[in-house]
C-alpha cells in the first residue's frame, strides 16, 4: 500500500467519525429547549460548512497524483484541525 493510500484511508475514517459526531450534536441539541436549539443552530451550520470544506480538501488529495498529493496535506490538516477545535468548543457548550 502506498503512503497516499494509507493516509487517505486513515483520514477517511476520521472524517466519517467527525460526521457522526456532528450528527450526535444535532441530536443532543434537538432534545434541548427551543432557545438552546436556536442558539446552536447557527453554530452547527458553521460546523457542517467546515466539514464540507475539509471533505473538499480531502477529495483534492484523493484525486491528486502520487507526486503532488503531499503538497495538499498541510492545507487539509489545517482545515481539519480547525474543524476539530470548533467541534470541541461547541460540544462543551451544549
């Protein structure tokens, strides 16, 4: 298995886990009162947008050639780290 394949398989798992975690936050939020729901609706929307950006960057890595994919990793990892920070912050607030 190539380093690119190993990396993309690992990152795919992390993106899938993050997606499930965001869905879990939505479920938790829906069980709260309407004020809490309205407060976190926008925050969850932003979180989903960050997930979409990370997924787009991940797609760029997957479609890049064996020679150039590593150049895209730093950008993806920065986006993914920002997503994780946002998730952790929202998780502590709900």
